[in-house]
C-alpha cells in the first residue's frame, strides 16, 4: 500500500531492494505543507490529487518494481501552468518528478521519496500539422498511438513505434530518447525532433519549438533535453518530422537454426531489400515459448532456436513483394532460413508482431531483471550465452531479443522473486562484459534510478562531470527528478 501521509518514506526500502543496495538518502528538499497544496488547488482547481487511493497508481511503475511515496499529483493543462508550478517549487525548494505515461523500465518515472508528481496526462492537444512538410506540433502528453491514428488519417505515421504505444506519452518518449521498432528506417528522435518547448527548473519557459528542417544558428539546445529523463527541464510541447504512411507493408517471420544464420540473413536482407527495409528484429526460442504459454499467442513458425521478424515499408506493393520474395528465395535456397511465412494484410501483420508482446509475457514469470544493451552486432547474443552459463539454475530464464538492425539487445533474466545474491551475480558482470566490447549499458531505456550508478561503464569520467555541470547550471537546486540518471556530484 501507499505510504500514508506523515509516515515518511520507510516503505520504499520494503518494496525496492535497490534503494537499500545503493544507500539512497533523501536530499534536504522542502517538505510539502498544507499551504503548498492550497496554492496548487487555486492554480488548477480539480486537477490536484492528494487522496491515498488517487495518488497510489502514480507512485508505482508499470512493472511494479519501484515505488515512491509522493503525497501530491498535479495535472497541468498548459505550459503556463507548468511554469507556475515549477516557479513555486523552486522558491520553496520542493522536489518534482515529471511523469508521462509511466511506462519506463529503469525507475525514472516514479518518485524515489516524496517528490511532487507533475503529470502531463492532460497536456494532450495537437497544436498543428502541416500536410506538405509532415511536421506535427503537439503537447507533451499526447499518447503515441493516438498521434499515429491521427496522422494515418492524414496519410502519415509517427517515426517511432513502441510496444507501450497505447499509453506512453510523446514527451516521455523524447525525454528518454525512446528507440523502438522503426529506428532502423527513420532514425532516432535526435534526428526527427525539430523543436521543443521546455520549462526549466526555475519556471522559465524555453521556446525552441521551431518547425524548420534546417536551423544552423548557434547551439542545438533541444539536444540537451532529448534523453535527459526530466532532469534538466520539463518538456511541454514537441515539433516532430513525420514520414508519409507507406502504401505497402509486408512482414516476414522466419526461423533460423543459429545466431550466425540470423546475422548472415541480416546482411543478405539489407543488401537485397535496401530502401524498403523498415525493421529487423530477432528473438530466441525461449521468448516465443513464453509468449505462447502466458499470452496464448501462436507463432506462425515453430521449431527453430531463433526467429526473425522483417518488415518492409514502401510505396509500390508489386515492387516490394517481388523484392521480398526474391530475398526469401535466396535465404531459403542458401540454407540461411529454415522456415518462414509472409503476411501482407493488416490483420496478419498485427498477429505477427509477437515481438512487441515479449515484455508482457516475461512479467508472468515472476521478478524480471531487465537489461537494455548496445553491442557490436556480431557479439550481440554472446552476452546471453555467457550469462546463461554464469547463472545456471539460479535463474528461471535467460532470454535475448531486440533490434538487431541497430545492435540493441534486450537481455532479460527471470526468477520466482527478487534475490540479492542473483543480482550480485548479474551486476556488475553484465556491465563489465558490455564495456569490454565497447558497448553501451543503455541502448534506449535510459538510466533512470536503477542504472545511474553504472554510467561509468559507458561514459568517461570527464563526460560525467560535464553532464553534472549542465545539471547544476540548469537546475542549481537539483529539484527536477532527483536521484535519477546521473550519480551525485561531489
């Protein structure tokens, strides 16, 4: 249950062992008082939550792996309201936890202690869309799937697609630099986001909401906030470049007998499909087994140690189908692919997206240790193999899947319940292994609360110090999403 008002934050350690593990202590921020709540209720009547039952869902992440004890949730509707909230909190030294759809996987979207939760749920308006340029301007609280549905009616799509699209917010996507299934084709948000509106810690609004493809005047300030996980400012609006909706989409689901075959298939696929290749995902057989067992979804291909999901997106169905069929003939004839199927209608395509449901299936296995790693493609699955050998029977499952097209592995380890000893066997081994391969310990999920203390495995000390300087300059009191992303400055 949520921690009742006045009890403090002892409940955090009971639920989240990582807090004990890393000796997190509450920083000397102000304590919420009745007059503070009264101010916010005057500012946004009817959009201030204080009841225990009302606040509880905002204090827990969707994995139910971390929990804070905030006593207040604010739901602004405009940038001006966000500005007034932060100005007040800055003056009173009250810590603030910005929160979008709360779909993060590293504990970055919920409080650690009693930070005020600033929810963007009601900032969900589309401001403009230009059908000629494909540029969408919207508030940060717009749900990704709703944006995509709106754009499809205009003949366009969002440049990113995530398993959490039904609840994640575009502002949160930008704040975490979310990757997803379409990154291979359309690139990262660092390239497709054209402008941002951001409220800084002291309440001042930074209007960089440009809709220009080219603007080479001074520093590109928006890049500071993309991927900053709410620690430098609160994103309130986004300008994003959206591609035209493809007229022809094909999906192939293939079975491969080894990971080397998965890699060779990718090389052949990239060479033969070229400009129409929009996704290349892989998953091991254990992933498929869990999806079938827990979600009752059947795989269109069975009996292979590895599976590959290939998506093509183009403008000419005849051309695209011919290229895909030629590729499949080559892959089958050369022995790269043992079995496969192709879907061209929307219903089959949606049914083939088993890859998106793996995270959900894993939650049925008990406690999940989740790792989001970037590695050289040739070494991608070696980490899974080495981790299985290291853990043996101490883990229920060690599975690997991810975006092979951009070298992103999702390593997941399941157990009946949380175990200190199992975590000790995983960390820091997983990060040391990644560092030896010159990889990144976070490909797309960010660092949040769970991974911040391991940043040195991916970034040199000088880079971390510079990040801390940026944080101190933009948020000198440290009130924005404290305890997240960066280790504490000396």
